[in-house]
């Protein structure tokens, strides 16, 4: 069986969420494929993407997924003899009138932008307008997903939303996001007295970072570390909200090593997001034995269970109360231990196995016709 893996959504300098998901899932699938008799080949659109992809990756270069040539990729994949094609997005081959000769798995990460339609700021203006139009109704999503033979969701929460909104007639399979835990828990001192909070994520309105900053009014002595790259004007907006004497440190992007160092010294990772498809930083923190204080959302209940401290994302006071529960040494230690247990239920190896199982099933079904 020849499995073609669409790696064209990989970034070239640093991962975003979809880029990381695609790259890490590909790495584990690549390790498992030979033992299953699967020939796995990735397709890229820019050689610079190889920096963030597994080494020695069998790959081919095709057109960008946002180019006008995208409808023609169906013919390219037919020519390559693909039996099954997997894409970590849902737009592969969009608009193509061509008949494909392979089974197709498309991925939906979340439904965030139906309720929070602000598009990513790094998209060209034309794509930003198309983004808003696309998310103004559910029927375009249905058209995209129904082109597939199967749909992958990154969490049970997203799979439930797909079913609730009847977004596809195709079977939906959960192929979870994951984190790579350290081989051994980091050697760290307990963080109940560290008074250090870490935020890793974007700054779109639904991320609700403002509430985290405002919560510092009731958390004297705490430092909020904001790790992600941030536009100067957005940084100025958040800094202006900081209460007097509050400590907010904008790191403007960090290496993995710096990220881990800050997590390993923190009281908690925090997020007041109003919507998520998965929440990778939450699992990453828990995997390293760092407690998490998070919005009371279904996805975070799915990921963290009873390991997290939950709060109302619209209440800075409730955020502060959740964090202060971790000032108790026993509560902090329990949250750290339970979080690691929950995080270890997610792994790239198990997600890759689920993907390859699905690809083999689709290939068998194809051979029967």
C-alpha cells in the first residue's frame, strides 16, 4: 500500500499547531510504516519545510495548498500511484473536477472560527475575507468533508461537535494530538510557592489573554510569563491592562529549551481560552509535571480530567481563586502527579497507529470493489 502524506502545511521556521501536529504524527507514522508493509511518502511545497520534518524523509515537491494549482493535485496524486492520501487539513484538492483513484482522509481540528470568526493575522487580505465568508455558514465545511472517505478529528470534543452540527456523512475517527513527554520527569522543586505562571498560545480574541492579565490584580507577587511571538501593538494593549505592580514578562518567542525551563519552574500553565480543538500546551505542561489552571471547557475536561484547576474564563477573580488553590503544597503535588498521568494517555505513537489502521482499512475496502 502506498500512503501519501500531505506535509504542505508544515511551517518553515517554527511550528504552529497544525504544523506541529502534521510533523510529529508523520514522524511516528514513518517509524511504524515499514513493519506494516506501507510505503509512506510525504509531499511538501517548499524545501525549507524539511527543517521541521523528520530527517531522511521520503518526499516529493508539489504545488502549495493555497496556489491556484491546488485542484490539479488530484491528477498528481493519481499519477504517483497513491492508494491512500492523508492530509492534516480539509482543503486538499478543493475545487477539483477530477476523479481521484485513491482513498482520502481529511482532518478537522476544531470549529472555533464559527463562533470566533477573527482570522489569523498572518493571512493575506484576500484569504482573510474568504476565511470570514467560509465560516459564516456550515455548508461549505460539509462540502469539503464529504469529499473524503473518512474524516480525522484531533479530539473527542471536536468529533462530538462534527456530529452535533452534522458536518459530514463520512465516518469520523479520532486521531489525537499529543505531546512528547520527557523520558523522566524533570528534576524540579515543588512550585506551590514559585508564584510563576506561564502562558503559551496565540493572541486572537477568543484566547482571552486579557483575563489572565487582569487576574494579577488579585495575585500579588505573581509573575505572568507570556511566551509566544507577539506583535508590538498587541503587546502594548496587554501591557496597558496590567495592574500596578503586576509582573508581566513578554518573551516574544522562546526556544523549546527555554519553554521547558519556564514550565519546569512554574506554579502552573494557564489559559483562559474560550474555545480550543485540543490544547497542546496543556498536555505539554502536564507531561512535565506542571499543574494547569484552565477555562472550564469540554476539551480541557477531556484532556486533564480531575488534574486541572478550572475557572470561569470571564472572571479574573475566579482565575485567581483557581491559581491560589495551587499554593497548598499537597494540592500542588497532587495536581502535578495527576497531570502527568493524564498526559501520558496521549502519544504520537498511538495516534500514528490509529492513522495507519484507518489507512489500511480504507485500502482493504477499496480492493473489495
